[in-house]
C-alpha cells in the first residue's frame, strides 16, 4: 500500500499555506480555493476534490493522507473511502469533541461540529454535498476529547461514541479498517501552542507519537486526515515539528 498525500492549504475560506511544511515533495495540492463563506455550497468546492482523491486512492489499493486546516475536511475523506466500498471505523483524535450542533454550541463555530455531522446530528448539508450518509455512532472512537462545552458533554455522554485517552489508543485493536483523524491540538498546548483553540492538560508530543505508532502497528489504517496548526501563531516552529513527528509515527516514514 502506497501513501498518497493531498494538501488543502486553507482553514475554511482562509488560506493556510504553512501546512505545506509537513507534506512530502510529491504531495498533490487542492487549492487554496477562493470561496467567500462557510456554507455547504461554498465548502463543497474545497471538499469534493478531497472526496474524489480519497475514493480513487482507496480504489487503487493506496492510502490517502489528507492535510488541511480544519476538521471539517475529514468529512470528504470519509465520504471518499466509503464510496470506494470501505466501511471504516472512525478514530477521532482531538482535544475537543467536535460534537456540537447549532443547538448546543455556545459560539456557533462550524469547526466544533464535524463529528456530530458525521454521525447524523445537526445540519447535513456539508455531508450531503459529498454524498456522506451518517456513520453509526458505535463505529466512532473519540480519543482524548477533554475540552467539551457543557451541552456538548451531555450529548457525548448520552451518545454511543466509544471513548478512551491517548494512553488507551496504543493498546486499542479494531477488527475493521480505520479512518484515523488527528487534530494536532490534542497535544498539550505547552508543547504545541500554535492552534486557534489550544488546550492544556493533554499528552506530550512523545506520548502521542508512541501511542500513534503502537496503534498503527496493531490496526489497518486505510485513510488519515489531519487538521493542522495556525501558521501565523507558530513563531518558533514547535507546532509544525510536533505535527511532523506524529505523522511520521503514523506512517512509519519521516516527513
């Protein structure tokens, strides 16, 4: 299986060119696209090429690796691999739950909703634009989601999501193909601070790398999607380096 890389250098409608720092030279590029807002119709311009890329990669026996600025870009990756006939378990590694809906979110921030949308909660326009039907909640693992809004926490607790911390990830063995999604903000903000919503109290870079490598060794990861860092905030390059370290642990290949 060959890893095929796709870089989408934007955070929703805003360019995020710093993400090119963690992809190999042979990586394909999607955008940045000149969209004006975060509506499903506008975001489809960004997402449809990702879904097509993932579908073609998996259909040819390869593994798509998608690097983008926001977690909503995981939606077309999942859509693409399911179009290719793979029914994966989704492993969602994130300091946040991303399980809000417009009714539970204090801010209305779209980036806090993709996991909820994936399982059929909240607005479905973004999923519909790439042909993604809801994934059953019991086919989702939320890893280290420690920063939850109050009503979001209620929703997670009442859901069928499976949950564990970073230490549990390394020993997790899933008897199904895996789409692994990583938001680099899962790492403790003291070590990877260049995120729009940094969270302290998380695992270190080394702890995350060890857990990811152990998980990769035990499981069949058929697709990887990554939500990167905020380049304008990465004044010392630490967060980019952290992202490269974790990607190398997941893929077994230095970046």
